[in-house]
C-alpha cells in the first residue's frame, strides 16, 4: 500500500477511533470501576470506514445543516466547497445532506486494517450505557467509551467469523481518563437518548491524541454525532461522524518531525475533500468523515490498568498493522 495514502488514512481514521470529551465534564457518576456493573456494557467488535453502497447512500450526518445535491450543482450560496456533493444515509436514519466526503474514498484504503486491529485486540473499545430505563425510548442516557485492555493472563475469544466474541471481561486503560484520579472520562456523551430503540447523542467537539510512525499527534474531531441500535446485549448499525479542521491537522503533522514530510500530501488530500466550515471567502476549512461500528455484550472487571509501553512505531495501541511493509498505525489516547 502507498505509504503516503496510508498516512493520510491513518490520520483521519485515528481521529474517529479516539474521540474524547470536549470540555463538558459532568463527572464520573455511574462509571463502572468498582467490580460489579449495574450498567450495560458492550465491546465494539466491528469498526470500519464504509464505502458508498449500491444505491449511492453513505453513512454519516448532516454536520453543517446544509443539503447540497447534484440538482443544485452541489453549491449553496456561492460556497465553492459545497461542490463536494452531500449524500443520503442508508436506513434506519435516512438523513439527507450527509457530510462524509473523506470516508467513501479512504474506506477502500484502510477498511481492512481497522477491522484487523479490532479483531486482534490492538483496538479494544468498550461502551458503557448508564441510566437506561427503557431500550425503546429513554430521554436521558449517558454513554462512556473506555479504552480497554485484556486482563493479565487472559486470551481473547473469537467467533467463527473472526470477530471478537460476546461475554468477555476487560480492564480499563488509565488513558480513558483525563485525570490521575480516574474520575473524568475522556470519551463521554453525557446527554444521549434512545428513540425507537436507537441511541443518539451529539454534536460535540472532541480532542484526541494518536501515535503514528512513532510520533504523537493531537487532533480534534469537531461537531461529532453518534447513533446506534441498542438492546440488552447488542449494539448494531452504529455510525460516528464529524469534521476535521484541515489547518489544525496540517499544522500538527508539519510540527511533528517524523511526519513533516507528509504535511503537503495530507493538506492537499484533505483540501480536495473540504466540505465544512466555509470562511469569509467561501473556502471550506474542514473535511467530513464517518465510521460504522457494532458491538456485543461484555463486562468490566473494575480494574484500571496502566497503558502498555508504547515502544512500537506501528499499529493501533502499539501493535504492528502496517500495510505493504510500512510502519503506520494509531494509538487511541488523551490529548496532551
């Protein structure tokens, strides 16, 4: 796989793998860190950037509140960046004006890499729902997403399909929190709701830190939204999407010695997908992207453990996941 394409793909993908709480911190009430969990816990065992389906639908959200279509030439009020046509999301959301310009292209480049990292345990994300009174309709549900680790001596179990199996227990990686006391979670949707069996939350801005080719990158996913079907033991048809400010991404890459040589290709590639946040001259400054996911029932041990040593250049969470012999990967963790 072309290393430049992989770098761009990894930067964008990482931004969605490790979205963190953007300043709205109502505290850690309800977190499952005491051994016995009354909350509903799920292991994310599917995660990918989807491509366009046969009907031309693309998962995602209408981040900018604008619908630009081929009928209007994909331009709205002279904003040139709206020449990136919006799509419609597939069922069950059927959202018009979906902003996901990067996903359909990058999905083909990094789709298998992401899922492989989930399957081998390099990316372990556990979702916890608190305050669920009904899985049909509930107007106040809290979602926390933890970076997880296998308990010492444990072996991951897989289904015949190769996906991680339900019913497994996990420790919480200490990087799931912004503070040393482990009371403020990084990834928190405090005001979610369930409508007709589908959880939804956002938008919000989320800071994150990723490891790529031995370097640490701090990025922010803006206006992130999230939806998924949920039951007592299953999460399905999940969608997570938002926008990346291209100047922020490019500045971070350019300021990172190990990645500086890729700053131009990252900037050029993302600018070709720009479809959000037009400036006073009508030039869009952000690019939209979305991921899909699913999950199975799991439990948390209540143990909070240190992050494994980050001595490897490639892979999600420190595991080698490079394509074509290249070293590239992502490490979900808190922004610095």
